[in-house]
C-alpha cells in the first residue's frame, strides 16, 4: 500500500482502540470510588495510621495518611481512575489492533499467529499489572520509612494514583518483551541463537529498566520486576531456538541471509549402468519391422 493508505489504516486502528478505552473509561468513572478503594488498599494496609499521627509518632511508627488537596482534586482523581481502568481492561482490544495493523505486511502462513499473539499478550500484560499491584505495599512501606520520627506523612491521592498507573502500565508492557521477541523470530527477523548471544546485554538492560521504572529504587522492588522479565526472556529464547530447529528441518537453508550463498556439494554422483537401446531392424524392402520410418543404409528417408 502507499504511505497514505498505511496512515489511514493506522488512524482506523487507533480510533478503534481509543473508542474501546473510552467506553470502559466511562464505566470506570461510574464506579471510580470502589476502584480507588481497591487501588489504595495496599497502601492503607502497609502504612496506614490506624491510631492517628499523634499516637503513631509517640510509638515511633512511621505512617501515612491519604489526602486530597483542593476542590478539583476529586474530579482529577476520578478521571485518572477511570482512564487507568480503561487502559488495563481493554488490553485485548488494543493488542489485537496492534497486531491487525502489522499483519498485512506478513505472509499468509504468518498471519495464523494473530490469535496466539492476543491469547499470550493479554495474560502477560495482566500478570505484569498484578505484579505491580502486589509490590506496592513493599514499595510504599520502604518509602515511608524515610519519614523522620515525630512527623507524619500526607500522601496526595492523585500523586499516589500516578505512581500506580505508571507501575501498572510499565510492568504490563515490560511483560510483553518475550512475546515481541517470539513474534520477531516467527517473522524471520531474528534467530534464537542471536537472541541467546545478547543475554548479557539484555540482563543488564532489564536491570537498568527495573531501576528506572520503580519509584522506590530499593532492591526488593527492582528484583520483583527484573527477575520475572529475565525468566520470560530466557523462556522466549528457548521457544525461538525450538522454532529455528523446526524451521531448519523443513528448509535446510532457512537460516541463511538473503545475500548468503547456500553451500554446494561438489562431490560427483555415481552414474548408473548404461542401458542399451536397440533400433528396429529394417526389412530388405526398406520397411521397418514395427511400421516405423524406412531406413536405408542405416539412415531414415528424411536424412
């Protein structure tokens, strides 16, 4: 397709994704109080002040209190909660739209992976989002421990939701890395052996990414994000190696690049026994025995 057609196709796919997100966002706005209570539960359970700031300060306990500052803050929180709900719950839709945009550029035998892409991508994204949710208590308690003794900590709810949204989306997208690698391998872009050769750089890159993505920066939260991604990376490498072996059995030259010549076997093949072919004998009057052309002095009439 020309460039204008590609841009038009991209616009249509984005519009479908945005409409799906907006539809679920509206539902999230209706039930935003229940959703906000669900999102803030890990923070309340880990660093909540059940006795108030005064009693907690006397006991030397560091705690936090969730607050809203200003008249517009509740409305802003409602929008953030609804949008986060829309992005997370519509991941099957926008993942499929992403694949549908890329599928026309693939061969017919590669399009069959569309369902597998969505079927694997949705659980991976939700698993990353859930991991972000369960590490929030540890992250929150670690950050609150830096509060000086005798003081309280007011946590604006909108700021806390920003952290939750970033962690949920970042963790979810990070868990899509192995799926992207497998899809690149199925499309013939990269081989499993090459991915395996990148393992040192990939492990370091994942560790750096985990350090940047986690707000607390403490080792436990970083490890909770980095360790599953590293395991998923090596799992993806194993799948790619198996796929390369399967592809090589079907086509011995599948691993060659476009500008690489296939190996040639210069060993001569044995020639079978020579079979003698008997010519039909000509009769004395020049007529062939089988009714074929007349032969004279060993030659036919045409010669």
